């Protein structure tokens, strides 16, 4: 697995159960390495390191998209199973390429978008679609970094200058009137087996996912459409592995695809306790072409709340006992150095209703973050 962060760490947990020999490519301080996952030191962008990893493995897979596609294509040409393939990963590497590809698939709706190479491109787009609009980095963004919601031309020029200083290429898209945000996870194996998880509702604060509930408030019809869309997309892109699809629900039950992630995803953490198969195990099953696990919920409702480093810089792990005193709280800590605003863990609770699950998961996460 290219990457050794918290997603690889939870992948390692799943690999232990199945006694699979997972090797992570990353650094000794990374979350998976700190949990004892076998580590090959190096970067996913370093051709020699990735080639060495491939030589030691039957299958190459990923926990992030910071990869060199040309190098992966070279490995594929030499017969290395790269899952998902370089062509599929390309969708996550360049979000403008992703938007274009999705917009060409019949039945898939995306926000209106356009490439930005100069300031006048933003103005032209605004004349057509109005303000506010959203500027996004084509690559390298996460947790809302690389997303600028701009109310007017002045804000857009500030964002443009900021992104240029950071060396980022941009595209512009319409600001969607969001009724709810959803996410769906889908696994597809090389032999074409498909498994889709139920849609969850996600809640973002400042662009970062803060909590997730299942079922969402959007109703069965929207949920069913999201699941069907996930299956269609997995087939259409030729997925081998696991993919998360973030969706916007807009007025009139319009479902738009926000983005695809070609890996395990924050919005799928609750399936570890709430479904028969965790996303981490499903990812391994899919890339190894093993039978996929069932995705049926085991509980009427579940909620997951992220644990984020508090402003005082203190470590939530020091308050573990307080959180564990919350009945039903399943606490996951990633063993990462505490920094304000950094995702350091999550809490999942299964309950009879989404409200009850969210209340308990929040209580435990608040205790870790030491909110009163
Ligand atoms: N076109 C849009 N209209 C309205 N809100 C948007 C739009 N695009 C993004 N957002 C808001 O910003 C959040 C982050 O956007 P997006 O998922 O594209 O960025 P990201 O930083 O790559 O996130 P992630 O960490 O999920 O990869 C969204 O969840 C949504 O709340
Ligand atoms: Mg997102």
C-alpha cells in the first residue's frame, strides 16, 4: 500500500484479521508505521521506492493519490497489478480531469465548471453562472484546503493570488445550493464483483468532514439513487478497489457528484461497526479479487464524529478514559502528534436512531477534545 497514514493503519488492522501481508510505503513517524505495520520507507512519488514496493508485493494499492501516474503506467506495462489502475487514479490526481470525465457520463450530474488559466476566465464564468462561485485546486486539496468559496470578484482575486503563490492550478465551479451532503462507498473487484454501502449523510465545517450519520435525512428514494449511481460509476470508470463518492443533494432532489476518492474514506469509517464488512477489509478483498463482504447495516442507525486537535494543542489521547465512559462509544485514535485542527481520531456509535447515535458519538468526541 502506497501511504502509511491513518487509513493505512486501519487497513493494517483489517489485514491482521485476514493474515494478509500488508506493506506500507511511508515514513517511520506515520500512523500505520507507529502501529507496527510493516514499512518500506519512501514516498509514493519516488519511482525507485514504488518499484521496490511492487517487487515485494502481489498487488499494489493506495491510501492516497499523491502518486506519479507515468511511473505507475510503467509498472502496469511490466505486468504489475496496480489497483485501482493508473487511468482510474488519474481521476483523483486531477480534479478538473475528474469533472470532465464525469460530465461526459450520461445520467451523471455535476456542478457547472470551467478551467481557469487567467483571471478573465473567472469573470466569464461569473457572467454566465453568477456569484458566489467556488475556486478549487486541481490537485493536492483535502479537508477544504484547496477550496475557496468566493462571494464576489474581489474575493476571487484574493483566492487566485493565494493559490498562485502556492503554485496551484485552479478550476472554477458553480456554488450549489446544498440541501444535504451524501457519500457512498463502492467496491469492485477485477473479476467484476460489486458491493455498494448504504448512503450516509455527511456534515462539513469549514470544508472539513466533522460528522457522518446513517441513515441520512434525505429519504429512501434519494438513498437508492445514490447507491445506483455508485454502482454505475464503478462500472463506468473500471474501478478495481474501493471508491468513495461525495454527492450534493440540491433542491428538486437533484443529485450532483462532488468528487470521487479512489481509496478508503473518512465518510466510510462508521461501517467498521455499523456494517458486516469494514471499508478497510473491503478494500483488501477487492484489490486481491477475493469475494466481497456484505454491506448490510447491522444496526438501525449509526454516527461517526471526527476527533480534531483542540486549539490548546493538547492531546485527546490523554482524555481517553473520559470518552470510554460514554456507553456504546467505539473510540479510534490514530496515534498522530496532536496539532490544532488536525484529524486525530474518530468515534462511532450504533443506536436505534441517528439522533441518539450522533448525541453519544458527539459526547465522546467532545470529551476527547475537552469541550464543555
Ligand atoms: N460547488 C460547491 N458548491 C457548494 N459547496 C461546495 C462546492 N464544492 C465544495 N463545497 C463545500 O466544500 C466542501 C469541501 O469541498 P471538496 O469536497 O470539493 O474539497 P476537498 O477539500 O477535496 O474535500 P475532501 O477532504 O473531502 O477531499 C464540500 O464538502 C462542500 O461542503
Ligand atoms: Mg470532499
